[in-house]
């Protein structure tokens, strides 16, 4: 067999075959490339905005995870003194005469609420899809930037502002909102309902409303860019699966977040203007309120109409990243490309008609539940197609087990484990036992929390050279992977059993339940595992920042020998992405080991008689 | 061979900014779809008072329909280099937009006089909620029209592609919130 072709002269090929859009004749760049402020702070360059999303996401991930450690200590060691946390938490640790400190129950709820809000919205929505949509959409479709760099910049700053307000709410005297990340009324609708329901909830609403604006600005931009700015030859059916995933994610966001905004408007009316959309028959301290006629179920419908698509907004980008990373590092074309695309579309569509599976136990009509059971279970079909295709993609491949690849494989493992428990929960009869127990906590942490984080880690390790021109440490990356994989299962696997036994989620303490006494040791174990996993994540953070300055330098522009267009840009990123022509595309993104060539980038023209692979 | 596969629709005919605007229509539509769905669900739950929609809301409807027409003519005038039509159309459109808001306000006041309060029965609450949030969208459109007026009166009359695009975006948004109002009014009339 002839020797494999493994190098391409990108510059020559782009100069000869690329598309000249006369970009550099207009000098767009100069007006916002100059000066530190415009370059790094109020930047309109998609690559800088991507890094801003990532850094902000990391900041929030550390805060959100630290909160979980605090409430895990409460759950694992309810008897131990927490006085040592007094310097950090101040009045929320109540110290008695004996010097024993206890976590204030209100603040436990506030921590759980903030943990959920921060991780779901700030980290896994903005930090994940914000980062990678921004970085990869223009680079992988061959565009100079987003359709509207200005709106793109605004999208980041709305997110930033949302974060500032949420952060501020952590420090107010009544504490942040404490009624759960889903903000169900009446706790969210009546300022007097609990300590966190007052100013804390107001700030939560303001923050998340700004966040909705951020998501919409970003999403509109992503969709427009994908549909309008693809380079010559980049048909929809040649787009990498990352782009498909970000595209559908953005559509889900555009269609579902406004519904949340509607719910918020009604909540604001109920809170401040005295309407009763969501309120009825409320007694506070024995006094009946004059709010009648509303129903909290209405809010739940509005919330979960966003809420369920939202979980796919979180997981789809991770799926896209995993598909790409698995194919590149297995040196094989993705298996069943079209089926992958169609299943993304199917999941996107189905995600809009299953929301009431979160409400089986809130009094909705059981006959309506049946409808939602059926559609919920149907989601398992496209999900299974994807899992099958991922496994087949790496099967028999020339697998490089680097950190990015390990995390992508870990993603598949987590998605399987968590998807299976989803099928339990999707049956409304089984959900009678499981609802609002630790089984649900285990389900969504594995399938959404950990899996999405794994996708994000895979993306960071894989595209780090593109972002910073250097590599992250592989040794640290592997320790990070194995520690997190084992640790995450250690945390969440036992929770399934606790949940099946009926232990409810969101309880401050189980002291008064004899039936749950035998889980004391298991809860300690989970808390220790969580603390260990937290420390391992700090290793990642260390690796991340250390490598920005000290990592191994990137010496060739396509270190992974990948086929997608981002690797045809210069190592030193420039405004407009390509110094000369933009590449024209002649093939799909997955020509690995084709004929006698180890890989064929998308900008390489077809040779005489060659056929497209799908 | 390979060149045949090159996407001929590269840089599609519709300008990306316009496309982005149309995409945002989908978002706004979803938001109002949520309100009207919640309305239907709530109504099905019973305890729902019917009331007559004050005349002002029909007058405002006429005003906004007319404003769309004159703004359309104004846009056409701009493209054809007809400065007067452009200018007066824009002024008339803006005034009609303000009339719309004024009529909505007057309509709300009549409702209050008739004993329909925001805090009262859900049917009234929904009516205020929907019309109010819609009015906010109109106010956004009026703000955009003010920017367009400012440009018309400060810049030399010159129909550059850039300025045509900008004005088109404004007018298309206006048509959208107009159609949205028609939908909402029909909804409020027929489903009460
Ligand atoms: C096979 C696919 C899946 C099925 C059938 C499924 C089913 C369910 C059901 C029925 C519940 C409600 C349980 C209850 O509250 O009693 C639930 C909760 C949840 N699921 Fe899934 N799920 C699936 C996949 C996913 C995925 C992919 C994600 C995210 C990426 C996800 C995230 C969540 C979250 C966040 C919750 C809990 C929300 C809360 O109450 O706070 N699920 N799932
Ligand atoms: Cu769901």
C-alpha cells in the first residue's frame, strides 16, 4: 500500500482554491482591534467573546461547585460543627454557646437554589454554548465573524450584567432567592413568603431576565450566521456536527426562552402589581391573602416549556463536541452522519412536547400525562441512535487516548447511564415513587450535569490550542479525567438507591426520619467524594491558567490533523480569521482514512473520480 | 466534478441583519403565544368574567393599520428618491404610532371606569398584561422611528444601501408589531 498522505500546504491551497471576499481591502478590523480595552474588554471579535464566555463560565463554575460542597457537608455531617465556615458565611452560620456552628436552614435552601441556577444557566448554557458557538461557528463554516459582531458583544455583556446582579444578591442581608432553581410560586410570587423571596427573588428575576436577553441575542446571531455566512461549498449537509448542534441549540433557545420571559412577566405582575395569575388560597400566619383564582400549575407549564428544551440546550452542544472529538481522535469518519443530524433535529423537535413529564405529580390530569409519557419515551430513540453511532465511530478506530478523547468517551458513558434512568422517570406510574427524590437528582446530574461538563472539558482540551496557541498538560488532563469519572459516579450512583428508598430532595436534614437513618454512612461517603471531585476540578483550573502562559507551544497549525476549517487558520489568531482568501469547501467534515489518505481537510478539492462519502 | 457541488446560494439574497430581525420575530411570537396559551388554560379553569372591549382599541387598530400603510409608502419613497414622500410618510407613521399608544391608554382608563381592574378577575389581568406588553413593543418601534426621523432631518437625503437597509429594518419591525396586534385583538375578541 502506498504511503499515507498526511500533510497539506494550506497556504498554497487557500491562495489557489480559496474564495476571495475582498475582506482585507476594507480594513474593518482596525476600528476595534486597537487598544487593550477594545481588544480584550469590549471586543467584537468572536474568538475573544468566546474566551470571555469561557472565563466567566469557569468563575461561576467554581462558585457554584463550592456552594454544593457546603450543602453537602450539611447533608453528610449534620452533627458536626460548621463554625469554621463562619468567616466565609457570616451570620448564616449560627454558633451556640458551646461553640457549635450550624448552617442556617434558610441559607441551605439559598445555596441549593443558587447552585442550580448558576450551573444550569450561567455555566452550562452561557459557559458551554456561549463559548463554543462563538468560537466554532465562524471558524468551522468559514466566516470572517458572526453576522452581527455588535449583538454578539451585547450578548456577552448582558450575561455579564446578569452575573453581577446574581453575585450581588449573594451578599444582601436577607440572602439570595431560596425557593429552588425552578422558582415556583408561591415562594417566588410573594415577597413575604420566605426570607429569600423578597429582595433576593427580585434580583434573581432581574438577573435572569437579562440572561434571557443575552441568550436571545446570541441565539439569533448564531442562527443567522449559520444560515447566511457559510463559505462557498459549505452546504448544510457538509457542516460538522458541532455546527448542527449549536444551530439547533440556538433555535431551541430562541423559541423557548421567550416563554420563560412570559412566565417572568406574569410573576412580576403577581409580585408587584397585585395580580393573581399564579396565586390562590394562600394563608400566611393564619391570615388568608386576598389573592384568588390563580394557579401555580400555570407557572409550571410556562417554566417547563422552557425547562425541558433548556436541558437539551445544555446537552446538544456537548453532543456536537463529543461527535467531533470522537471522530478526530478515532481517525474515522463519524458513523451515520445523516442519522446524527436527523436525531439532533428529532430531539430538538421532541423536546418541545414533553415538558409535562416534570409535572406528573403536580396534579395534572393523568390522561394528559399519558401523552407526555409516550413522547418522553420516544426521545429515547434518537438518543439511542446517537449513542450507537458514537460507539460505532470509535469501534476499531486508531484511537488516540488523549484528554479530549477520554472526556468525549466519558461523555458517552455518562449519557448512557443518565439516559437510562430518564426512561424510569418518564413512566408516570414509576414517577409517583421517584418524583422529587434523590433518584431525580442522580438522573439529571449524570445526564445533564456531568455529561455536559464532560463535553465541555473535551471541547476545552481539544480546542485549547486554537484558543490560546498552546496545549494543556496531558498528564494533568488524564488525572483530571480519571478522578472526575470515578468521582462523579461515586457521588451520583449511590443517590439512585437513596432516591428509590424515597428520600426526598431539597431537605435540610433527615434527623427526624427514622426510615432514612441507614443512609447516614452513604451520605458521608457522597460528601467526601464530592469534596475530592471539587479538588480535582481545581487541578483543571490550574492546568488551564498555567497553560495559557506556560503550556507547550503549538508549532503546526493543525496539531490533531483534523479536517475542519478552524485548523486552516494561522496559529496566531487574527481578526477576520484568514489572512487571505477564505477556504472553499469541497467535501464533508469527516474524511478520515479515505483511500490512501490519512485525512483530507474540507478545503481540499475532490480528485478525479473521487466520490463524496455520504 | 467538484465545482458543481459549490453552493450557489453562497451569501444568500436576504441580508443577514434582516434575517436576524426576522428570527427575532419568532422569539416575540413565542412570547405572545405563551401569554395566549396561558390565557386559554386559565380560561378553561373557570371563574372567568366576560367584558366588552372599549371602542378605543378599535380606533387604535385603525391607527396602526394606517401607520403601516404610510410607512410602507415612505420606505418606497426613500428607495425611489422621493424625499417628500419619504419624510412626510415617516412623520405621519410616527404620529399614528403615538396615537395608537394614546388610544390604548384611553382604552385602559375606560376599562378601569367600567370596573375591570388589573388586580381583579383573571380575564382582566390577562387583558392588561397582553396589551401592555404589546404596547411596550410598539414603544420600541416608535423609538426606532425617532432615530430614523433624526437621521432624515440631520443627514443629507441620500438613499445609500446602508440607510435603506436600516430604514427597512425599522419598517419591517413595525409591520410585524402591527400584525401581532391584529392577532392579539382577534384573539381577545373571539376567545373571551
Ligand atoms: C432518555 C431521555 C430522558 C428522559 C426520558 C428523561 C425523563 C425525565 C423525567 C421524567 C424527569 C422528571 C422526574 C421528576 O421530577 O419526577 C426528568 C428530570 C430531569 N431531567 Fe431528564 N430525561 C431524559 C434525559 C435528560 C437529559 C438529556 C437531560 C439534560 C441534559 C435531562 C435533565 C433533567 C433535569 C434537569 C431534570 C430535573 C429537573 C428538576 O426537577 O429540577 N434529562 N427527566
Ligand atoms: Cu424534561
